[in-house]
């Protein structure tokens, strides 16, 4: 009888064990996660965690009504039915119960009314790119451009790399001075494993941010709450991050060490070379809570970049299909560069009262840089045989030009930047006051020894001069050999800066419309004291304002207007002209900014989306014109240029795939400059059209298998000009920049997928994946190499191509 009863019940027992999983994230209409949502079903229940995530199981082949409820939001019920075991991804958006609660949520939209883009750290951690990290995600935003995947630098709305502010925990971050190519940059200062919040503004930012012309990247590092170790490994390097709390959680510390080797990327380029580029970085953040009012923080960083480069051979074809030309170059010599930086900052946060906070910071940055190279190159410029029936088809069989050049440098730089600042925040209901003062000193010691000798068919080519006509090689010159380019200088510069700001913000209403505004002003006095030259002092004042209104409309719309007079006092690199000499009379570049923006939040496919649109205009004066070679910027240091920039930025972001945030961005830009009243020409950063896509997806029946795609399309920028050439005569553009990076990963363990047995129980998180960089193997160019044709005396701009298709494997572990 027992056997018969078991036989009858066994199928039912097996069926009862079959369960499907429902998981997702609950947010409000502003995409903020909602913690503590009660989820009830079949007499059971669960709640969402602090990030809004939930997970529960339901039986298959049964309709289950699930109720979602929260004290501040409207309750709703959803029915689920599954025919087999599967995972259902469901990420609902809860509606606010009443207008009063909506007012509370509006206060959390402070970043939106300020025109600040808030980037989710999870999006950064899963991004795919040769330089994965925060800057890699920025490249997909409208108005942010760079056609160099080996560099973490970026241009914003027509500005250059030196016009972007970067803060970590309120402290300004600097980069090395002598780096001239993305291959030498190594690691970004920002360590993704330490980041908590990422805020980015592409223009029209507040007075509390410093004196730069283009953008602000404001990073906040997190404070550890428990012991945790994270290890990341890939074919490009690895990192280890350890964090813990001590002394009854009064002391917290996190240390992260990173190592990167770019050999995998640089060996995919067109130049055959013996590369050894390796970069090491150690960062730490220590916080001690003295009492409930005072926190003491220390942020430290050590970075060492070693770049050893021995080029061997290069072969590049260019021109048209009917008239192809091949450049072949043979190299001798090597380049050895070292960039060592030290950074330390000590800060004290004093919470005087609930509404009044003070922060004091002392920081110091030191960089010691060596750039030493001796490279000889012999080149041949030849016509390619296009006769299909010829046995030499495809080979360069007629030489148009033969020449050589020798490049030499012994450049050394030592910079020490020290600052002290105090900032205050006072809140009074809907009013907020912010103020701050800062003192900064900069000591720069720079020794420049750099020259280039060019030889064409046996004759040394002299640099062009007003009293010399170069007729070589037809008429030989019998005088001494003169370098075609030569920079020789010894500079020591001390700069002292006093700066301060004050700003006022208020949230109010007009009828039923919500209004927010901010007004503020910055000022800076600086003095430049070069050894052997007269010192120079100058003052700038920078008023700024922002206004935002959220109309009481049925549609969720927000309008913004911001602008002001922005100024950028010269840093050392801007003081140094093409000849290497310092001009202490160089003035601050100035720009009038106007930005008009709109945010439209709506639902599509029952999921939240937002369309952000911004129109902007910049009128620039006292501009310090420059040239760009890869990431090296050289200034004229004369302030004789006027310029302008205007454009349109648009971004649509939302859950194109349920539970995954993705976006599509579009940008149009036009920027031109007028050098010494000669007429307007395109600036080196005139990147007209930008299209970026960041897309995340997963397999419906296997949601732990995820895919990430980064697409970037930029129209070409001006390709630069040969040395001593007039930029007005060289306005040809580089080819368009097109790149697609694809990543696929599988989550073995994470916060929503716990292991119950086996070795996986040792991990808090375990993810493995592969990445395919430049998946279509498109040849993108970053600069031109200029080569002479001795017959026609023409200068050929030969594109320097970036990295090809590269496969990377990575592993992420948390313990």
C-alpha cells in the first residue's frame, strides 16, 4: 500500500519542485531605486534591497498574482504564468501616491536642474573599450569626442584636453606634462574600483567648480563598510582592491593596485616595433571618524609609467585606388620615457550643524618626467604597380622620394603643485549658500633639448626662413647642417594663485511650476614668476548663473538655461610657446557660455526613458591657439586669436532592454578660430558630427549571459600641418572615426545569484568574459606623418593608423 501511495504522489512531488524565478529592479519615474517595496505572493513575501533589486520564485504552470506595495507609492498587482522553468526579468516603475510626496522626489532631481549627467558606476564597470573606465563611457555621450582609443583624454564641445576639470573628492587632479601619445598615458588617475558617484557637466557649470573652459568631471570615492577583496585580470593587466573597517567602524581603508601592459594593443598597429609599455598605479583612501561631527580623510596615489619603444619598420599605403602610393620606413634607435607621479591629499570634514558644513583640504602633486629618444628613419615613397597582369602587381616599383630623418630629445621636467583650500555649505530651508577660498603654488623646472634633422636625396633640408629660399636638392647648400626643427630651453617658473567663489541656490515655485536657480561668481589672482624674466600678475572674475523650471504639465518636462563668463588662467603648458620659451604675459582665455537644455521623461513599452537636448554657444576671446599631435598640445602663447563654438547635443537613454540601461547620443559641433585677424578656419577639435551608442543586453532564457556594445562614429578633424607650415594652407581632414567594441560576459555569482555549494561559495561575485575591440577592424587615423616628394616638392599627409582588431579575455572576482 505504501509503495502504491508513493507511486501516485511521486509525479506531484517532482512537479512541485519545478519553480521559475522572477527578478528585477524597482524604480520611480526619476529612475531612482526604491528600497523596502513589499512583494507578496502565495502567502509569502520579500522586499527590495537598497538598490531596488528583488528576486523570488513561483511555481510553473500556475498563475500567480504578485502585489507590490510601498507607503509612498501606489500599490499594483501583476500576474505571472510560466509554462516551464525560466527566469522572468520584470522591472516596474512605481507611481507616487500624491503631489506632496512628488515634491520630495523633485528635490532629488538637483543634478538634472544643474545640467549634470549622473553616470551609474555599474555601467562603467561593464563598459567595453581599449581603455575601459569612466572616460570610455564619456566617449559615448554627446559633445564628448576623441578619435584615439589609446588615450583617456577627451575634447568637450570644441575644447581641448587641457580645458577639462577633473575632481576626486573635491580635489583637482592633474596629468603628466610631457606625454605626447596615447600609448604613453597608461592608466587614468580615476580608479573605477573606488568610485561611488560620477557627475559630468559639458558646460555652463556652477561657480563652485574651477577656472576651465569646457567641462567638469566630479568623482566621489566610496567609504568601505565591510571587508572585501576584488581581483580583476585580463590580457591587458590586472588589479587588486582590498578594503576593510577597523576600530568599531571608526576607521575605514581601501587600497587598490593596478598594472597595465599595452603590448596587446600597440602591437596591432601598422608599425613593427619592440614595445614594452607598462604602467603601475597604487591608490588608497583612508577615513577616520573622530566623532559624529568630524571626519579625517587621506587620499594618496603613486603612479609609474615606463615606455620603451624600438621601432623597426613601417609600411603604409594611401592615395586612391587608381593612384596608390606606398610609404616604407626603416627605423633605428629607441625611445625611453619615464613618468612618475606622487599625489597626496589630507582633508577634514566638520559638520558644524545639520545645516552647516566645513571642509578643509591640503594637497600636493609631484611629477618627474623624462623623455629621451634617438630615432633615425629612412623612408621610401613609391608608386604601387596597378597593372593586374604584371608579375610585380601590388608592389612599389617606382620611387617618388627617398629621404631620412633623425629625431633627438633629452627632455626632463619636474613639477610640484601644492594647494590649501576651505569650502563651506550653509542650508536654510530651500536656500543654499556655498563659498570657498584656495591658495595654490606651482613650481615647474623644465629642460628641453629637442631637434630634428631631415635629409632628402643626400641633402640636409634647412628650415624655412625669411632670408633663405630652399632650392634643395636642385641647388645644394654648402653651409653647416642646420636642424629642420630645434627647441632648446631651460625654464623655471613659480606661479602663485589665490582664488575664491561664492554662490547662492534656491528652490521655489511660481503658481504650480517648480523653479530652481543658482547665481555665483569666481575670482582668481595669479602671478607668474619665471627665472630670468619679469614677473606678471593678473586678475579674472567669472560670474555664472543657472535657471531651471519644471512646468506643471501632464508631460514630465524640465527646462534649463545656464551660462556666464568663463576664464582659464594659463597653466605652464599654455605659457610655453612653440620655441619652448615662457611668455609670462600670456593672458587667461575667456569664453561667454550659453546653454539651453530640456529633459523629457516618458514611458515607452511601459519602461522609463529620458530624452535630453541641449543647445550651446561659446564666444571665445584672448584665445591661445594651438596644434595637436596625437595627445601633445603646443600653444602659441600669444592670445591673438578669437574663436567660437556652437552645437546641438541629444541623448535618449532608458531601458531598451528591460532591466538594462542603454543610450543613443547625437552631437553636432562647429568651432572655428581667427588667428591674428586672418579669417576663420576650423579649430583642431572641429569634430562636426558625433554618434554614440552604449547598449546592454542579455539572453532572455539565460539572463546571466550578458552582452555590451559600444559604438562611436565621429567625422574627421583637421589633420594638422607640417612643421613651420601655415595652418591656413592645410585644412584637409582626417578620415571619419568609426569604432565598435563588443563584450560578452557570464555571471557565475553575484548579489542576486548566490552559490549554495561547491567552490563558488567562496565568491561574492565571479564574472568571466571576452572582449573584441574594433570588431570590424576599421583603420582609424589619429594624425598625419608628413613626407616630401623631391620631384614635385609636395608634402604628403600619410595617416597614422590606430589599433586593429584585438581580442581580450577578462575575469572579475570578489571575496
